[in-house]
């Protein structure tokens, strides 16, 4: 069992170790901020950056940009329009081969359905999940 004196000694050693670690951290920080052996003193009184004004909205609840002129806003809007049109065109070019393949496969499926006597134009009747289907009784009666 550890005595009270032993616990006190361990606590003092821990406190001394923490102090040495703090001193070492301060020394390393001072070395990092040195320029050719000299300390660099920094004044951080004006460190707060002023924030921009919050967004404003007009009577129709439309956003009114406060940081751009009308010509700049029009140019940004036009650039976004061109980027979206380019992305839309790329997407359509990527999808076009898939749409052709789907049309081809639908044609083949229609041909197979016609060969099976099913008209592809007329949808099949589906039974709803509420319909009750009678199954044949496959169990033997009078099993003895």
C-alpha cells in the first residue's frame, strides 16, 4: 500500500515535470519566432477582422448583392449560366449512348414478347396484393 508521503512526493514530481514541460514549450515557441537570433515582437491589438455587412433583401425578398456592381453581378450570372449549360451538354452527351442502348433493348424485348404472343403495347393485368388466390390442396387426406 502506498503511503501518504509517497503520494505527496509523486504529486510534487508530477508538478515539477509539468512545469519543465511548460518551460520547454515556451523556449521552443520563442525559438520559432526568432529571426537571426532576435525575438520578433508582435502586436495583436488589431487582430479582429471586421466582418462584412449582412446580406440585404429588397421588398420582393430578392437578394441584393452589396459587394458587386450591377455589371459585375451580371457577368457572374452569365458565367454561371455558361458553366451550367456546358455541364448540361456534357451530361446529355454522356447519357445519349445509354438512351440509344435502352431503345435498342426495348425493341428486342418487344420482338420477343410478340413471338410469345403477348402484345407489348397492351399492359398486362396485375393482381393487387389484396386479391385472394386459391391454391390447390396438395396434402393427402386420410393418411394412416
